[in-house]
C-alpha cells in the first residue's frame, strides 16, 4: 500500500463466496489488509447499546469486523473524526496506528473480531484522551 489515503481509517471490502450451503469471506494479511497479523481477539457479550472505552495505539494497527450484529467505531486522527457503522461480515475497518478509537452502540449478541499487527503490549496503549490529543492532534 503506497497511497497516503490508504493509511487513513477506511472500510475494506472482503471477497465473498456465495453458496447455497452458506457464505464465506476471507481476509489475508498483506493482501486484504496492509499488515502481518500478530494477534486476533474478539469482543462479545457486550450489553445492547453499550460502549467500550476508547484508546489509541502508538504502533499497533487493527482491522475490525462485525462477525455478528452491529456496532459503531469512532476513529479520530489528526485529519478527521469519523464514525463507521460495522454491520456486515464481508467488510471491515482498517484502523492505522496513531488513531483514537471507541466502539459503541453494540446490538445484542454482537461479535467484534479484531486482527492486530502486534502482540499485546500494555506500553503501546494510550488510554488518556488528553495525552492522545497532545501527542497526535496537531490542532490541539
């Protein structure tokens, strides 16, 4: 990926293979998403309408997919603040490092699958929004 706009948060459509037995979608590292997958986790059993606290990463990149149900992802960086609604399992949201992100408005029984570019590292997280604004938002 060489275009600067591709390093902005954006939706990525995944291949869909439709079949009378059920549908299948695929995501491949460095092909569908611009990083190697080092960690996979999922968020589930979030009560309907609830939110998850926001944070940013210094190095980690993410690709977030709604495997079931729907939820919103607010993503903010130095050039934009945008809410993406994820509600289909055949596309996901690419979130580059240096972006604040918050997941909210979970429907009942939603499942969020997150593919991450780095192993878990507590020191990579920015949990404080003021610190994020100071370090990453030039307009602040």
